[in-house]
C-alpha cells in the first residue's frame, strides 16, 4: 500500500513539474532569446545551442530607458498605495461593521469592472485632455487606482472576514478606538493579505498597456511602451524585444520574490479555516 | 492610555504619508505636463514615429541636430505601426496637440490634408532655399500632396519587388528575367518547392497593410479594381476573381507553411533562414538580409500580367498636426531630417547601407550609396518612379492608391476583406464565397460615395 502511495506521489510530482514547466517555458524562452543575436533569435528551427551575447541588452540599455521605468514605478507604487489607503477602510466597513445593504455596495464596486476598457477610453481621453492630464503620470495613477480599487476592496474584505469577531469585541471592551483597531489589530493580522493585494495591484499596474499607450506620449510613457518601441515594421527585432522584456519583468519578479513568503500565506489565507 | 496615544500618532503618520504621496504625485505630474504639454516658450518638440530601422537611426542622430539647434529639444516616441496610427488619429481628431510632428503614410496624407488636420508644408519649404523639393522622387511627392501642395515630407519610401535565391533557382535551371510575369514566377515557385524549401513567401496575415498590400498589386496587374468610376464595387468581376484565385492557389501550392500568419517579419525570417526560395515584398526588405540570403540573392521588378509596373508605393513622411503650437521648431527638425545633408550624415556616421531609401533622386547618384545598396538600388528607384497612384490598374478608377483605396473606410473594409481571404487560405471557404462577402462589404462603402 505504501509503495503504491509512494509511486503515486512521484507521479503527481512529475505532473506538477510538467505543468510548472509548461507555464514557465515562455518566460524561459524570452530570457534565452535576449541572449541571442537577431538572426539566431529568428531562426527556424529555433537555435538551442548558442554562445550568449549581451549585445542586445547593451543596445536596449543604451536607449533612453530610465524615464519609462521611473514612470512605471510612480504609476504602480502610487496607485497601489492609494488602493491600500482607500481600500482598507472600505473593506473594514464592509466586513467588520457592515453598512446597510453592504452586499449591494460590494456588487457596485465590482460592477465597475464589467465595463470593457475600450468603452471608457474616449470619455477618459477627452477628460484627460480637458484637465491637461494627457501625457501626465497623474492620469495613470488615478486610472490604475480606480481599476484596482474594487479588486483591493474585495480581497481585503475576504481577509478581514477571517479575523474572529471576538478579537474586536475584546479590543473594544479595552477601550480601543477605531484607528487603534485598524492599526493594532487589523493591519498586523492581515499583513500577508495586504502583501498579496499590493503585489497583485502592483503587477496589474506595471503591466498595463492599453491606457498607457492611449493617454501618454513622451513624458509619462511607461515600461510596456518602452517594450513595444522595439517592434519594428521592417527589420529583425525578436532578440531586442526579448532583452527589453526581460529587463521590464525584473522589478515585478523582484517584488514577487521579496513578498514571496507573505504572498503564499496571503493567497492561502482563506483556503483552510 | 499611552497605547491610544501611540495609535493616534501612527494614524497621523499614515495619513500624513498618504497626503504627502498624493501631493508629491501631483507635483511630479505637473512638472511632467510642463515638459511635454504646451508651455508656449518651450522649444521641446515631440515626434511620434513608426518603428523601423531608418527611424531608429534618426533617433541615434538627434544629438547631431541638437548640436546645431541647441534651442530645440526633440523627443521621439516610437510605436509599432498599428499603435502609431491609432494614437496619431486620436491626437489630430481630438485636437489635443500631444505631438508636433508624426510619421504618416501616403494613405493618410491626402485624407488628413482635406480635413485640415495637417499643416500645408509648402510655405515652410519655400522659405528654405537649400531644401530642393524638386529633388524628391516625383511619385512620392505626388502621393504626399493635396491640391498641389506638399502636406508631409518624405523620410522613407518603398515599392515592391521580387527577391529570389539565385543558387536555388539555378539548381533547377531557372533564370528569372528582370521583368517577370506572374506565370513565370508561379512556374519557378512550383519547380523549386520541396518539403524543406517553399517556392515563394507571400503574405497571408490578415490586415489591409499586410496581406492586402501584395494581393492588391496582383489584382491591379490582372486588370482588376475595387470600384468602377461610379463607385460600384467590382470584387466579383473576372479580373479580380482571377487575381485572388491565382494568389491563393500559389500560396497553397508553393507558399510558406502557416501562410495565414505570415506577414513581413515572418517572411523575412523564412527567407533569411533559407526556408523559401523567393519572396515578393517591400523593396527595403533586401537591406535586412543576412548570411546566404545576403550573398546569393537577386532582385526583379514586381511581376506583372496586363498592367506594367505593378509595384506598390508607400512612403513614411513627416507631417505636422495643425494643432502643434511649435510649428517653426517642428519644421526646422522635419527640414533637417528629410534634407540631402541628413542622407549624407547617415552615410558618413552609420554607413551608406543605413541611408533611408526612396525619397530623393540625388541619393541614387551618390557613388558610396550605389556601392552599398548595389543590386537592389536601381530596382527600388525605378519601381518607385514608375508607380502611379492615380492609375493603379489598366481600367479607370475613382480613387487614388495602389495597394489601398485612399478613402477613410478602407482600413476597416480592407481588414474585413483580408479576413475573408485568410479563411480561404485556411481552407474554411472558397474564393467565390469570400468574394461574394467582400463584394457586399465594398458595395456598402461604395454607396456612400455615389450620392
């Protein structure tokens, strides 16, 4: 029996690693392509064995890339902080001290995400033009905040629901104020949840392309726009694009790696009571 | 008690940080707006450009411009063609003035000039005695004009030609004439086609600027047209039908595998990797050849049937939106980037193979350029010179444009029609079925012009 169980464990491990490989392969391939020359990157059949070169990375880095990355950092970190600052009180109101018709409020929050992005573009574009916010990073900060806020509220609410109600009762008996409750009880208890929410908002904002391409041009352009500037209509560009994409993915990878432990706890928090 | 006090201090800290962040963001955003938006004293101009190798070179040489014009800062935003078209259209239609210059094609210039979206550049050109507009290749300047005035200045021009591997054709005893017919090309493609090498690469990727570009030139040379003089759609006429049948049969019988997804880049890769023996596409393609493709290629004019000189005509040109607030500074840059001196600068700084082709007649008289572009320079300049956008086919047409119909609706119409042809390539329907649907789509567009 134990032999059968052992075999089944090995089998599931193999299946697990295969699935991981399938998901990870495109990323691995992107990394490899960045270290090839342009003809190697475009060859058929694909070049597997090659002498790695940093030429394409050098070319990408010789471009004017810092402003794109700084803009992306401002837009993603700024919007993520705003989501936390606005989302946590909202989630508290919906989870700990439910307001009237809180289910309707929750539905209203998420319904703002039902609208296709393309449908909101023209009004947002005209609004940004009239408010002098075209090619202005503040426009992206605000838009990313509004996109991520419903998600943030829902996620934070689900984490808050995990906190036993007795804890709040006990704190209130001891005379804890509302601010005290949030900072002394809620924040430490849902720290993994906050990390998970932040990372998800950060990734969404860092990778967002549609609004960035339509509302910015030179001053406020973000990292995804830096990537597409390598897609050439009349030339070879795969290796350069892969090198640029590798660089653009590094900050998110780094953030994910730093938050790894918190993230796994956060993402599995609601799974088992 | 002390806990409560500490709590409120922490709370104040969080609130102060949040407010500080918002203020800082607003501050940085306002600074950003000043740099890019529109301070009237600022001499920063923004150019939205299509990404191609010549434009990448321009980006690298902007510092040379700034050495001579320290009062003008140039910011170049490069985007893929479809994104650029969307952004720039938005910008001019909403009059938002994000850009002072943009690269637009021969398709947009007459349409946008008519709408008053772009500035007439002839008065600017008249002020610069060294610009020499007479040196611009006539077909190109005609395509960029409206009411005999230049509305955009050409930065890069191309036609289409046949590129082929001399060694692969010679192995089958085939000699390709300089002006081949499509039947000769098809016969050669079928003769060299094998399990490892396809006979010819022809674009199948849906899109008016992708599959339809080469296919339209085949339609033209077969004597077909999109509309007759009274804007009646002509897609089910025998000439149109014969051309589409020929193109799709050639793709299916001797074309590249996965033709439905093959555009310029895919064909370039296939040709560079020795996977196809011939390729009919843009004249600039040859400057991207590597390895055996670079050393063993020869070039022929666009294949023909009944219409001679069937190559397409396309130019990326610098246009100035009417909404620009820095027109003089913008023109100073456009003047520099499309001048004879710029061509010499590229040749001397980056090498003569980097020179933007297809804009000025004088480029083709430069010995160093002739040597660098060698085999395809003459085919390029002759093809561009003989491409006539007003007479794309043997029958009269009410529109201009060779590989497109120069009307607003064509982007959508072309995309839809090419989707129908892609379904035929994939085996999902017959040419007749595709043409019936395409005819209905074109007829609906034609009606708008009949009143």
